[in-house]
C-alpha cells in the first residue's frame, strides 16, 4: 500500500515536472524579452505571400535598411492570407481578445472609421501625424504629406486617426475588344442605359455578356456604393451627420431610422431594381467568382478576371490591379479595354441625378494601409514601443519610399498616396481616375460599415436575388429587415441613442 | 494507483476539451464580440438563432446532409465490405488495401479534387457538354449546390465505416455462416437475413458516427460555397463558425454550438434506442 502511494507521488511529481520547465521557459522568455531588442510584428498586405515574395520586395528592402539603421529594432512581417477585410478583422479581433494582436495590422478605412471595429482596439495615431516626419527633410507636419482629399478617409467621426493610408485603387469595367466588335459595339458605354444596351447586343450575338461576381463582397459592395451614392446624392445631407467623405455607421443608422435608406423610399429601392436588371446578362456560375480574390485561388471564390482572359465573358468588373495582371498574359494586353462605371442617368430611371460616380468606388482602400494596435489588444504595445512602431511607419511613409514599395507590390495597379510619390503610368489607368470632386460616398450594408454580421447576411441576400431564388419583393422585404436590425445592432454596439438624431 | 499516471492526460483533456466545451455552454448566455467585456443576455441568443430567417433552411440542409451521408455511407461501405468478403483471398486483400488507402489522403486534397471536378468548366461540366447533357453550375446554382456537396467523396467507400463493416463480416459466427451455406442460402438472402441482423451493432455505430460527421464536417461547404449561393448550403456548423470567427458574435456562435450539441445528443440517444440489440 505504502509502495503504491509512493508510486502515485512519483507520478504526480513527474506530471508536475513536465509542467515546470514550460513555466520556467515562459518566465525566462518574458525576462529576456524585456531586455532584448524591440520586435515589431506587422501584418503584410493580403495575399502578397511572405516578406521575401516579389510582391513585397520594396517593403523587404526598406525594412532591411531600417533595421540596419536601428540596430535595436527588428521587424517581423506576418503573411496575410485573408480573403477579405472582414476575415482579416475577425482574425485581429480574436488575437486582440487575448492581448496578442500584432503591432501593425492591415486595415481598411471603412471598418475603422465606421465603428465596426471594437472601440479601443486601435490607437489614435494623430498625435504622431501632427509632428514632423523625421525622414522627410524640412517636413514640419507628417500629415501634410497626405493629400487633403485623403485625410477625411483616415479620420474617425471623433476626429481621431486610427489608420494610415498608403495606396489607392480605382475600379472599372474591363471588356474584350473582339467581343465588342462582334456585337457591333463601336465605343465603350458612358451611361448605364448604354451599358444595358451593349449587354443586350452582346447577348444577341451569342456572347456571355457580363459577370456580377458575387462569390465575394467586391462586386456587390461596389454596386451598392455606386448606385446608392448616385441615387441618394440629393438626400445625403439629411443623414450625413458626420459630414465625412464616406458615410459612417452613425450616418447610415440615422439614414435608416429616418426612412431614407429604406426600401420604402422609392429612390433607394431603385438601387436594387437596377441591380435586378443585370440578372438576365449574368454568368451562370457568378457566385463562384470574386473580383478581389487572389489570382492563384484554387477554391471558390475564384478570380473573376480569368473569365475575361479565358474569353468566357465579355465584361468583368474589376480594379486597377487587374491591369498589370492582364498585361502579363501573353498577347492579351491589346485585346482588352477598360472604361469607368457608367453614369446612371434619367434614361435608366426617373430617380437619376446624373451623379458622376468616378472615384466613388475607388479611393484610398488598396493594400498599403495599417492600424496600430492598443496595449489592450497587444500587451507588448507600451507607449515606448508605439513610438518605435510609428517611427518605422514614418520611414515607410515618405513620398519616395511610399512610391517605392507600392509600385513594386502591385506593379502600378495601385497608386501611392503621398504627395510627390512616384506613380507608374499604366495604360488605361488614367481613364479610371476621378476628374472632379468625388461626391459623398454612401456605403451601407456590404462594406462592413454597420456590422460584419449584416455584411455577411447582405451578401447572401444579394446572391439569392441575383441567382433568381429571391424575387424583388422577397429581397426588398428581407433587405429592409436587415437594414433595421443592422442599424439597431450598430447603435447598441457603439452605445449610441439614435433617437437623438 | 497506476491511475495517477493518467493525471497529465486527464489534465490536458480537461483543459483543452472539457473546459472549452463547458465555457461554450456558458458563453451562449453572453453577448461577446471577442474584445469588449461580455454582457449577460440570458436566452436571447438562442431565441435569436431559432427565429432567424436562416434557421429553417439550415435545419433542412443539415437534415438532408445527415440523411444523405448516412444513406450513402451505409449503402456504399456495407456493399463494398460484402464484396470484399466474397472475393478470393488475395484479390480481397488487394481490393481492401486499394479501398482503404485513400483514408490517409488529407481531406483538403479531396475537396480540391472535387472543386476541380464541379467548378464551372470543370471536368464534369466538360464531359456533360461533350455528351450534350445539361451542365448546371453545380456549386453556384442553388438547386444543385447541396447535391454537389454530397457528391464529394463519391463513391464514399474509403472511410472508417468500411473497416467497421469488414471487421464485422469477417468475425461473423462461423457456425451460422456454415449452416447458411449448407442450407444453400443465396448471396442476397444471406446478406439480408444473416449479415444485416448480425451486424446491427456495427450499423448503429456507423449511423451515429456518420450523423455526427455530417454535422461537424462543414469544411467542404466553407471552402467550396461558403454556405451560398445565398443560403443554399448554409448549415448550423458553418453559421456557428462564421458568427464567431467572422462576425465577431462569439456568444451567438456558442449558442448555436450548444443547440447543435443538444441536437446531436438527441440524435445519438434516439439511434441507440431504436437500434438497440434485441433478443428474439
């Protein structure tokens, strides 16, 4: 009996013994970390591979130079394989829940300034941006390096800046020239009515006209932004309480409460009726494709630009990052053209305001943007470390460096943001750039402005509407219910009393 | 006292299996975005899920997948086990290895292969076009997407169930099988009158495992359709995953998880009761 008790004690000691070294290792690691060089953990732009990949060559080079100049600092770049900003944010929020988020996280302005990301996850970096960028000789205020049109995109409704923006993209329709010629289309459409006529001509010529790639959020959210911004342009002032360039969660919630963003408002309902007209021209496997997914994606959503280059559809809706990709396909560079999203005019609907929407979808929402996590989200993020992280960002965000890494990353498909940054002149890109003032951008459900759950449900509804399993009335009723619940959820999550507005 | 040696294992299982499970049962009663402090909401999230517009379709889809998976598993794996048992020794051994080997392939490879087969202009599509047959966009057509998901793994033999049936068939009481042979029982008669009744315990295990597998295995759906188009392939497991890890509704996700656990418990108890061994 005594022997067995001894054995049990030994076993217990053995099991405790297994745990002790682990604890000891953890403690010594923590002690070592305190005295070791600062390691900045930063998330790479999505789907660019590891830091050594060619897409990241510019960042890699600049990082090495920074580390050489700052022997006490090293940067650990983390690959980012997320398919969308919602997925990226879900990852960050899970990490932040345990205080283990990276120091620099890839972000997009929509979820950051709208209040979709939990408050307190990112730091307000405005105080740093108000100071000179030490790597730009003579600079007195880092923020002055950003174009004035971009700063509103970075600024949250409370005036904080929780995101730094490094690159812009533009979107447009990419078309197969031979298909247009075969269908007798002589020039690219300028108005939505001409666009619909051309789709009809393509269909009559036996050509698959178009793909509304709704396997991901890009095409659906672009359409929502385009048509809503266009048709509600004269009503924005009634709910744009934040007066931001892009409507925030608060604006949308107020717009929904006021019945402006409502399926009962014929002007807003028209947005979705116009989308419904595209169904007859849509590719039958559209829900398998996404306009923003990685080119190398082997499981759905697949890259929709392949449908254009493979000759399966005549028009795909894509972005400026398509240009280098399509040009790299042997012999294809001369076979496609690009035109900006057509303007919705009174030839399409009596609610049209002829709003020129060039630049509404595009803007500073490319790959090169980051947020700096708070100490609550990232326990290593002391004020001293924040200063180091911001210093590293200052190094990346000089005009010359900004142009250097963005141009290498996207081969000119994205546009460096800082004033004076070198821009590659890609054929076709100029036609997509805004020519005048961009109207207020109205983002509602599909761009993670209210809640991510609403975005997920919204995409499902759009898919059902586009594949015909939901009629317009079924869609309208469910969309209205989604709007109402999303506004309530946003108000609850952000502790806002909507009755005050 | 040797039981004390189990302590480290029990500790690890407790920490990594039971604690998260119990935590998730409790978590369903709290609204939590994963970052801000959780708020007690009682049964609200359970109610919200059951009243959500996707609940009905999700239940219908998972019921179809459970029934489909059990049916295909039982038919294909039992049939394959019967065939292998009746083959000459060497051929039987070779066929057995050939059928079992794919079990070691990573499931992701299988999903990728089926993605290639089912995607627009995939192999099945191209064959259908060449034969002049209709060629639906399997995974992006709401009418065929769930069938596409069920097709994954066809002919559904290479699985644990096959080995369970084969083991059962190889260990049937020899006196009964010999008596059947002497009585001149035909193959079909032997299968349905002797093998199936004697393999009831195996059928019970395979049905329960297949049912649980169908509910838990939402990975092909996540990778191939993400629950779409629309809600055409949305199932509770995927909704739970997306709610928690995509929509930051961890409490809501845990509420779905708890309801799934209860549903699977009921299914298992029901199956065990219906297929319990009976004395004649």
